[in-house]
C-alpha cells in the first residue's frame, strides 16, 4: 500500500488519500491486494473494504477469463473486420461498466456519509484503488 498524502481542496477541506495497490504476484492479470489501508481505520469497517476489493477482483477475473464467449467474440470481431465493436460492447467492457457502477453504488450508500470517496480503478489506469478521505478544514 502506498502512503497517504494530504492536500487542500478549494481552501475549504483537507483530504488524505489511501491506496490499495495492484497485486502482481500472480502475473499481469488485473488483481488488487486484499489489504485494508490503515488510513481508513476507524472510518470504514475493514471487512467491508476487503470484501469490496475481493468483489472487484472477481469481476476482473471474469473479464479476463478465456472461454467460449471470448473466443466467439474474437471470431465474430475478426469476421466482421472489427466493425462489430461499433455496435456492441465486449465482455471486458461490460465488466468494466459493472465495476464502475459498483464503485458509484458504494460511494453513494456507504462512503459519502463518512466523507470518503472511492475512485474507480480505471481512472487510475488499473494501477490502484484510491480512497479520498475528506477532513474538516482547520482554521
């Protein structure tokens, strides 16, 4: 996990950032460490965050699974000279959409009331899952 940093946003609030880094121990498949950032201690339940990361990892595993569907998608794309991608979304893109929707839902239902925002991993190039922790400004 990377260290958190603090900054001033608009002069009104300070924020800390916590990161869950990508796990390359199993190769280059997209997977994030299932570790709890210490910066979230006392703000969010550890089990909730670990389960969220596990769910994100499961969706990426599904997205990267090579099976009949992905072979069929590739074959149809090749036969259509890849013009099919103008009409339909790939399974991988659908999985990325599911993750984005999941992150938005978690922010709305869990994190926003606690002053925390989880950033979609896609916005950080699939390198980290970022949490922004808002703190009241000190005068």
